[in-house]
C-alpha cells in the first residue's frame, strides 16, 4: 500500500503561479511512475503531466510551456510548478502513483484561478 498526499493548492489570480507537492510512502519511490491529474467541475479527470524518470516526461498540450513536473527521490516528492495560470486551469489536482500494476491516488488539492 502506498500512501499519497498532495499539498499546495489555493486561490491565485490569472497569470499567477502555484507549486503543488506530492509525497508518497515507500522505499522504492524512485521506481514509481508519478503523475498529476486534474478534474474540473462537470468534466472527466485528465492527465496533466507524468514523470517516469528524470529523462521521460510528458504533458498534456494545454499546459505545455506553462507547467513543469519534477521529482526529488531523496524526499519521496514530486512537484508540479504551474506558471501563467488561466481560469481554465481551475480544478482539483490529484497525484497518482503507479507501481507494480497498481494505481494509488491522493485526496486531491483544489486550485482556483480567478480574479
């Protein structure tokens, strides 16, 4: 069982920045596939960014050039730096861990982009 917890959400004005953090339990964190997903009201959950290792990273098109995913294996933490935020980025952001064919989710953190 992997415990996952997100933090860092909040209210930000359009054009602003936020950094989300996600910690996951386990001694083999470096092997986990880590991802950030989001779910806006009335919409399906979508993949935002995924990081398999320091070399393989992918983003959904709508956040390319604005969001950056990174990980610190020594701290069992993955980050999502979000810049140039837009109202359409408003959503609950979830951290996902994939390990040995299993998916583990955090409870989510709310990001609201509004003036």
